[in-house]
């Protein structure tokens, strides 16, 4: 029987972006089922003790950039360290993930991260969201229409609150049977737990 991982993430997280290839390889190797659960950035920082990157001490900001560059090179994943549209409001993009089928949710989550961190796209822009979905083989206009409503925004709020109640405070966080693995550099530990 396949195990299930709840994957909590910000659609504008560089660390979630850097983890894409490694996480997708882990999924293929283990056959794990993944629930794609984007969570709200602002309320997560506000409620869970985080500080947005731009408000961090300059030394922390510099080291963050150094670490992103190191990990990008180590993983051989190209990244634009200063993307034009960061931070972007990810609310509507997250709602599209929730309005999608599980298979579409996986594809869209990945595509939105790539759009921000590699392709210089603005995932707060509706035309951009539609185009990204279309490129993924999804009817972007129809999905946007299904996503842009109070019910989907409430779903994002509810999933975020549930994540906070489970001690999720950053992105990416992977939850397996209630055990949390925070960070793209924890995937080895996650895989070991899946294979136990």
C-alpha cells in the first residue's frame, strides 16, 4: 500500500523550486502518493514566527543568497536569484492548484515555481496563470474560473490554518504520518521514512 506525503509549500519559495527535481525523483522511486498543499505565505510568517526575506538582517539576506547559489549549483538547477516578480501574490495560483485534479495540481505547482524562479513570470497576473496552465495541457481559462471564488480562497485559508496547527512554519515541508521534514535538504530523511 502506497504511503502518502502532505507537501506544504509556498508557490514562490526558492527552496521548493530547488527541490523539484529531487522530490519528483523520490516520488518515482518510492511510489509515494503526494497531496499538493500550497499554503499562504503572509499568514505563515505572521503566525509561525517567520520573517519575510526582505525584512531579515542584511547578514541573513546575504547568506540566503549564498546558500541559494550553492544549492542551485550543487543540484544543477538554474535559478534567477533576483526574479523580477518576487515576492508575488500567490493566492490565485494556489486556488488554481486546489481547483485542479490531483495530477494537474502536481504539474501546476511545479510550473508555477519554475515560472517565478527560472522564467521571470508573474504568477499574480491572471493572463500569465492562464498561459502557464495552458502550457501544462490544462484549460487555463476554465481552471481560473473554477479557482477565483470565495470557496477556493477559504480552502487556502483552511489548509494554511491546519498546517499551522501541525507546526508547519516554512516551505517546503513534507509530512509523513504526522512526522515533519522541513527543507529541500531533508528529502533523504523523508525517503528513508517512506521506505521503512
